[in-house]
């Protein structure tokens, strides 16, 4: 074979290889392009623009949409959801999935009401919108569907918390129990009052009284002796578990373990032991009041009216928080909370330790105005809140004191201002750095302030005269010298 023929043969061979490679590339491109055409779901959340985009982004199947014939609703959307809202076989509740997908559909519809129909899963969902928000989700004619399902599951798995046998060895705690937690119990002279607690520094106790009862007593590392048999504030959680068995309550995040006895709850956290009384009364008057005021389908106005009547009848609430559109009312010893736009919850919450016949509770939980929390003890929830807020305040005060160079610094206390929505200070918290001094607080308007020295805090509340607080003894006095605060800040 001549060199020319050899050359042509090699070039033909190379051409065939190149052509084959091109064909392979074209086939791959065609397949990829077909997949892109068949999969219209956006790859990124930010690219969502249509109802179909939303449905397919969440892995559900979009079928069609058309103008709704039902008054007040823009369109009917036909889909097959990826998951059912509730899977009975596994008791799986897919609340977050449905709330997210329905919220995002509302967004692309500029928050106009719409209907979603899923024939395969037998779902008819009305989504009511207005004022730029999603207002209500009604699934198969059940308003607050997920609250209803979760309450049903809570009742289904309800178990009464068993009491633990724990012997009290602290004479002080025994005397409190014998007094039936009488709020007139004499603890001696207190050093301070802070966050609703009276502080008895040398005795090593903190006490909160609500109405005519001692609500909570906390033993600190200054308390001498055991509180319960074999346990003092220096006893580790592992030692406590070894003695009393698996804890009834446990919160790893805050390092809390606890038990419930016939007369009290007891919680252990680092170098503190927190004890609450067990409420022994009934709350039939609560349900009677609710039945009189809260008819089915009540509005927020009626719930606020009910709360006002309730706080008049029950003055022993642990928390009553009211700020703008958020409201939180708590009776942890009675197993009752009420929330309006608080922690993404609304309505009346009923906990495991509710003091009522279960039949009565069960009957009321058929109304979605009530939410069952029957697997949770509200006294434990209250203790977790207390510890969590305490830790958060300490961290905030430490950080703020390091960064607040404008107002000077104390090497004995960290301070932290509590502000309202406008940024005005309505309370100042003082946290002792080494716990040799009691924590303190100033409640009231503070316009300006400065540290004079480690234990003297000078401030102005909007009056003509500056004020000075001696944090060693808690005394507040009026400063007679003109421009005293300004001079301290400028020195």
C-alpha cells in the first residue's frame, strides 16, 4: 500500500472516530435537554416565580390551575402532594412541609386566597390570605388541622407522670412543705430582689412568691448541707442519677435533670437545686369560664377578654407577657398556658400536669381552640425557661459590659439594659461577676448613665437631678451636685 493510500486510510479512520464522538456528545446533549424540558422545577429557591415552580420545588406534582368558582378565592390548584399531611400508619405529621409550601404559593399569588385540591390524597385545602400575610389554612374543612391532629396524637399517647420517692433532709425545705408553701414563711432579711426573686445571699437561697404561696425556692452553692437525702448543690448529675435512677425530666442543652414527687418537683442544674410545689387543686372553674366566653370560632378579641377575666379569677400566674401583637400567660403549676402569636402558637395549651379530670380535658381538646401538650409537663417547661433566660442574661451582660466603653466599667458587676421597641431603656440588670454581691436591678426609665466606681452606678431617669445606686446595699440616692453624671462621663 502506497504512502498516499495509507494517509487516506488513517484520515478516514480519524474522521469516523471524531464523527462518532460528535454523535455521542449530541446524544448526551439531547438527553440532558429533554430532562431539562421535562423537569421544570427550579434548582434554586430564589428562582421560584410561579405556582408550578413552588409545587415542583417541594417535590410535589403540579397538574393544573384555573379560576376558582368559590367566592373569595382566586384560583383552584390541582396537585399531587409529595407527602400526606398526616400518615396514620406511622403517626407522622408533616406540618412544616405543608406550612412552607402553602406559604410560598401564597407569596407568588401576592397573598390572595386560593384552594389546593389533591384527589389522590383526598385533600381539599382552603388557604385564606389578606393584609400581605397567610391568615388561615383549612384542610378538609378543619381549621387548625395540624393542631387538631397533634392534640389527637397527644391524647392517644398520654401517660401520667409517676411520682418518685425522695426524702427531704433540709430542715428549711421540710418546714416550707409543712407550712403548705405559705408565702408568709420567714427567711430572714433579704439582700436583694432580682427578676421576681428575693435573694438571701448568705443563706444560699432564692425565693419567688406568687400570691399566697411560695412558687419556687432555689438552693445555691452557698447553702450548707443536703437538700434531699444524699444530695447537696455540689453533687453531680451523674451521682444523682446513680442514686435516684433515670430522671423524669432531662434537658441536655441546659444541663438540667429533674424528678417529680408527691409534694414537689426538684431540678438539678450545675450548682443549683430548684424546687417547686405540686399544685393539689382542681381547675374546673377555668373550663367553666372558657365555656362561657369562648364560643367556637372565637376571635383574638374574645381570647383577650377571656385572659382578662382569667387573671382576675386566677391571680397566681407565673408570666403575663403582653407586647404589641404577642401575648403569653402562664400557669405552669396548673398545667395551663395561653398564647397569642407567641412562639408561633395561638390558643389555650393544656399540659400533662393539668389539674382536671381527663374526660373533661379530652372533651375540650376536641375544639381546636385548645392544643394538647399532654406529653410535656409545664413545670419542667417553666424551669427550662428560667435557666435559659438566666444564662442568656449572663452572656448578654458580659458581652455588653466589655463593649460599652462610653459609660465606663465596673469590675464587680456586669450590666445589661432592657429596652422597649423604641430603644428606650426601661430596666437595667446588674450581674455580680464573682457572686460575692447580690444581683440587682433598676426598674424604670433610664435616659443616661455611667459607672462612678465598681459599685456605684449613676443615672438619670428624665428628672432634674441625677440618681446614684450603691450596689453593695441597693440604696438609691439623689445627687445634689449639678451635671454630676456628665462630669463622670467626661473625666
